[in-house]
């Protein structure tokens, strides 16, 4: 029997992607921390553009953590200085072990990382690899952010093993331009045999439209420490949520060839699988009702599974994927 999450765990809510007045956000760091703490968050990464910040000294407590980090960029321009496409990757300070193995040392508080700039054309895949290598060499946990919004093509970023998580839901770009859903790319990578976890995040700038508290991760960890949160992120012991106060995934169990999902009341549960056409299933509640449990019988040909729990407002919780070879 495999359980996706530890029994008797603690759950910690966090946002891995946000901006402040240190770049193009409207909230100061003080305001950002105050608002997220007031809304039940246990950790926050202030991932300002091309600027690494480490505010642990100012904001950390027994009940709240800052994850030091940055969002670095590479931009492809046309001859009119219009943005053709870009790569945005978050680098979040990793575990103590990752920090000790950092080939280039650690970024320092308020250190600027110059963006990569190109005109007309570029080798987008090579640029992604260079950016990820830079972050890894500085001891970072890495997310690849909002590919649909960034106008990149799949071959430019679908690379196995160079980043830890693909941002599949970006609340800011959902509300800005309807370009914040990225699950198609995620499944494409998984179907190719790559293994990458996923995350949902706000990417909040707090400007002319609401973009906070609607994209977050729920991390299963023994206690609220930097290493516990980062280890859980590395191991995929969390789920992602799109929508303010969205659904909850309590547990996913694989017992033999039976998959069982337990969750908060939702309208449907999608058990998405790799393999042949038609793999996976959707379990829907009867009209006007809700379900808190769903199950599926595997046929043994699935290459991976992941779970989506969707409520009546479309708010969604996503599990991380599991390769079937590791659980059957």
C-alpha cells in the first residue's frame, strides 16, 4: 500500500511566487508578510525580479517562514523592443545539503542577477539550461514559471531533471489574460517519461486586479522549518491549489491496483493517467451533490497517475504525479 502523504502530518500553506516594491509589486515586503500571515499562510517566497532577497532575519518566527529567493529572467525581443517570449525561473534557497553543495556559493540578500537578453532569435532550450544551472549552482530549489503566458514553445523548456517544479497554475496571469493554466505542458512532459512535480502560485503584484491568495501549495511536513518545507517540496509531499480557499486533498492511496482519493467536498475527481488513449477516469457527484471520496481500478498499463479535485466553482487541487513503476 502506498500513501501519497504521511499519516498524522502537519499541513502548511505557502506561496512560492510573489513580488513586492523591490521589483514591480505594489506591496512592500512588510505589507506582503502581514497580509499573507493574516490569511493563514505559514511560508512565503518574495521572488522579486532578478533580485535575491533573504528576509529571514526580519520575518521568521515559530509560526511563519520566509523562503529566500528570486525570479530570474531571459527575454527575447524583436527589432521594436517588443517581448517575443521569455523564460522566468524561480530560485528558492534549498536545503542545508543543497546549500553545502552549491558550486558557486549562495546568493546574498539584495544581490542582483542580470537577465539574459537576446534579439530576433535564440536557442531557447540552451538558455533554460543555463538559467537552471546558475540557480542550482547557487543551492536553489527551482521552479519553471507560467510557460503559456511566456509564449515559449515546448522544446524550449520541456527538459528532464533541470528544475524541480513546473508552475501549472499562476493566479496573476489567470486574471490578467487567461494564460495561467499550464497542465497540458505538464502532462506532455509526463507522457514523455519525464518526472516533474508541479506547483500553483499567486505571482501577485497587487495592481489593478486581484492576484493574491488564489494560487498556493499545501505542504505535508513534521514541523515548520526551512529544511522540512524544502525537503517536502523536493519529495513532492504537497498538493497545489488554484482558487481562493480551494479544495483539499486529504490522502491518495494505491492498494494493489485500486486508487482511492479522499478530499473535501467537490463536484468531480479526475484521476489522470499516462499510457494508452483513454487511460484514467473522472468520478462526478450526482447533480446537486458532492463527493469526498473517489476510486479507480488500474489496469496495469498506466505509466503515471495524478489527481485533480474540482469543486462547483472550478477551484482545483492537484496532486503531484507518481510513476507507476514505483508503486505497482
